C-alpha cells in the first residue's frame, strides 16, 4: 500500500522514500527489571487507530522524525522533529 508522508524538511513525498522504525515507546529507567527490558524490546501496542511512529527519510534529507498516523487508513495527521532529550553522553 502506498501513501504520502510529509517530511518536516522536504515536504510531501511517497512513503517509499522513508523507512518505518516502529511505534514510539518509552525507554525503561536506568535500573530497569528484566521484565521491563523484555517488554520494551519485544512488545508493542500495535493499535488500530492513531499511533506515534518513528520514520527515517532514507532517500532525502536523512532526518529521523515522528509521525502520527492512523493505522486503519494510513492517514498521516502530522509529522514533527522531536525536541532533544538533553541526555548527556558519557565522556
């Protein structure tokens, strides 16, 4: 199935230009249990309706962004570049 996806930088493009990376999930905390880690890695909500998803513009600007898409109709409600988390990387 084909549909149009709007890149926040490049505008509306065929979905074939993008890579779907899955629904947006919440990472477990730094002291997560094995159960929390397993749920994070293997289980998804997979809703029939509007869901927030990660997409990558692989043949365009190479940008990661979030799209809100209705999985029943493939209608894309909006796309956005998420704000930085502010998490520092170890030196």
